[in-house]
C-alpha cells in the first residue's frame, strides 16, 4: 500500500512541484540540477562500500546519453518548460499518453503489433488529445502545446530504445547514469536558452526551493524505489496502473492548489485518455513481462 501510494501520489504531484519550482528557478536549469543530483545520489548508493562493483563502459554511457536525451531533455524538459505557459493538469494529461505512443511505435523496435483492444484504446486516447487541443481547449492557441506534444513521443522512443540498449546489470545504476547524462544535456539546453542570466539566488522563493528538494529526494528517489519494489512484488499490469492514476492526481492538485480551471470538456478528455490507457493495459496484459518493465524503469517519471 505504501509503495502504491508513493507511485500514485508522489509521481502525480511532481507536475505541481515542477510548476512551483519553475516560478523562480529557470525551468531547464532546475530540471538539470534535479536529475544530476538525483543521478549522482543513485550512483553513490549503488557503488557504496561492500557492494559488488561493475565497470561502466563507454558504450553504456552512450546508451545513457541517448536515453537521457529522449526521456529527460525532451521528455521531462518539455514538461518543465511547457508548464511555464500551460496548466500543469493539462500537461499531465498529455504525458499520460506515453503508453499509447509506445504501443504504436513498438513494432519499429521489434515489438509486437497491437491487438484490437489496444487499438480501440489508442483511438480513444487520440480522440482525448484532439479534444484537449481543439480550438477553445486548455492548450489551444498556445504554440507551446506543440512542444509538449513531442514530449510523450520522445519518451516512448527512448523507452523502446532502452529495452535492448547496453546497460549495467543493476537497474539503479542504469537509471543513475541516464539521470546524470540527461541532466547534463538539460543544463546545456538551459544555457543555450539564455536561462543562465535568469538565475538569481536571492530571488528564489522558499516555495520553489522546497519544491525542488521535493523533486530530487521524493519525486526522483522515493517514488522510483517504490516503483521498483512493486515490479518485484505485484504484476506488471498492476504496477503500470500509475499511468492512469497520475494524471488524475495532477489535475486535482492543479485545480486545488493552483486554481487551474477544469472545464467539463477537459474532464471528458481526461476520461478518454485515462480510459484509453486502461484499455491498452488490458489489451497487453497477457503478454507483458517484468523484464520489459525493468528495462524501462523511469520512462514516465515527471
């Protein structure tokens, strides 16, 4: 119950925390520091005294760089950057479509074709996206919506690539490498975007700093440990239910804490997207394996 609560509530709350942290801390540099620190902490934990040492190769670091670019630079970076212009709940609903894109793109990476149940789920999910970005919708009229829409697609591509990419035997070590590599890329992107000149430590609010610490210690570390524990103790389908619980938590927190407007049509779109993910998980549950889930451990972490 504690592990499910961690994955459901903590990962669902990261969208709110990103919004608050980005209020007074430049979004991309904030994300860079978040993942570099979390990644170094994970690597320090997996390489602590008394643990078997594994040599990290250049090929493994190359894979970590590619995965970090897809998942963290474009995926998470797109979320953090997009939340400066769009409601956090809206962004969470867009990111909730990651399983749909993974199912669609899986055959390109040697995966299986979808069945009819999954196909219906994908169609419903895409209808939900259209409803969200329609004229007059939450993200309509914002070109930043297009950037956010690329995030789940690159998230899915990075996840699918990671399945067969060279990686250390210890999953936590692989995740730490990906966080460090992606964090460095986010830092480069932040500097290129001119964020370095926007860093004013004296102007950083207590709320932003607290949210940043929460993202590092709770969102990236505690939430992930809970997810890994679930993968070893419950079915993959059960563990994957976070994919349709997180956006509900994010929309609710955005409305209650930030006062984000949730229109009836937004609720309909949310129901379509969440329902689509449920159908997709049902359609794929018979053939899903723990191995695939363990090889894509941080793919939906905001």
